[in-house]
């Protein structure tokens, strides 16, 4: 299977040619726009990119002096490197910094529980080997990627954790920090615009996540023709656009789209019959929660619907009808 890194630039070129785009900016995360992709984009004069740097790449810029740790703040800051004609947008997200620190402490707490468990086992089993317990704790520390500042020591059949505060400070200096890289000129895109376009990737991820849920169900399907595959995905994307529009309309209501649709399913009608034949359908006034959803979506329900006496077999009732026949 060909990776996205190799196929994406060529596919973007096809889309650009199809729609007559003169300038195309490729926005992707760290795993998508790598050095090889950037080299391919440079082959096209009007292709540009917006991406983010990995932690090792940020540390390299810090060592070179291109950026300084003091520049990371809640506000967006830009640094230009004229030598390589690149712009770097820096920011420290305080919420993300707290999350990273919390996860780090949760991992440390897990190691502490393991050490307590091993110490108890060593006390209750005099023949148990301390080296084996020491090795197991060290392996867990390595697996959780805490070895840069956390280690385990043993003394008189007792394990203890050793924290290097200096290494911990070094490890946590980039918590919540990120750097966005682009080759766009300042006249084309401002610092804030670069930052906003990269953050818009979250909406793309949300779209893919939504399209794979039970609401839209863009799942692997077995088809024989490419046109049927495109048709399936086209219908799913139309459904996603409807879901997105409903989410915008119901933004002020504390309900997910699926929850709101479930609420709307309580809408009903009353059939009025004449000698057993349906004449018309009257829609009762919806309850307040349903009315609010309809009002937010600018939908006005008719008071009466004509009745044609046609019975529609739903998917659930269809097998029953077949059996009765």
C-alpha cells in the first residue's frame, strides 16, 4: 500500500488542475507533511505548506538559536528565518501544558503502585530475587517513557524511585509548546491566519471521525465498481454536510446532533379517517424541547398534511408483511 506521504502532492495537483487553482497551500500535521513531502511541493512553483514541528525539531531550533524558549507564551509569536525562507509561529497552550503534566504524574503514580506491589512481594517471599523486581520496574519506566527523569534503586531488598529534578525540568520545558512552520510570505498570510488555518485541522479530524460513526457509517464496503464506491462516499459526505449544518444551527442547545435527532423522532401525527379511509393527517403541537429544535433550524411544521391512504412498509415491518403474504 502506498503511503499518504508519497501520494498526497500528486493528488493535490490533480485537484488544483481540475478546479483551475493557481495557488495551493497544503495544510497537514507533523506526520503528513514531512521533509520528503516538502521537497515534492517545492517542485511546483505555486504550492505551499503549513505544518507543525516535532519536539526534536523544536529542540534543534532552540540549540541553533533560531527561536528562544522565552518566546513561547499564550499569545502567538512569529519568528522568520530568512536564510531558509521559512516562518515559524510559536505558542504555548496552557491547557495542553497542564494536561501533559497531569499525564506525566499519572504515569509516575502507576510506577509507584508497581513499586509498592513489588516491595510487598519481596517482604512476603524471602527467596524472591530483587534483581527481577528491579528489572520489571525499569522496563515499565522505559515503556512509559519516563526514563529521562525517573529511575529505580534497590537497597536491602527494598525498591525506591529516584526523581532527577533537573532532568524533569528539562523534560517539561516544552509542555504545551508547539511551532507551526510555513513558506508562505507575510503579504499572503498573516501570523494569526497561519495559526488559525493549522488549528482548522481539528475540524478535518472531526469530519473523518463523524463519518465513521454509527450516524453516517462510512465503513469498508465490498463493491465491484469504482463508481459505486464514489457514490457511497458522496452520499456520506452529503450526510456530513447536513450534520455540520445542524450542528451550527443547534449550537446554542446543549445537545449533540444525534441526541437532537432522537428528540425529533418523537414528532407524530394524527390520522383522520372517513369510513376507514384516511382523509388527512393533523400534526399536534410539538412539545417545548422539539419546538425549540425546529425554531433553531428555521423549520415551520404544517398544521395539516393530506392523506392519500398509502401504506408505506418500513424496513422493520417489511419481513412481517412478506410472511403474511
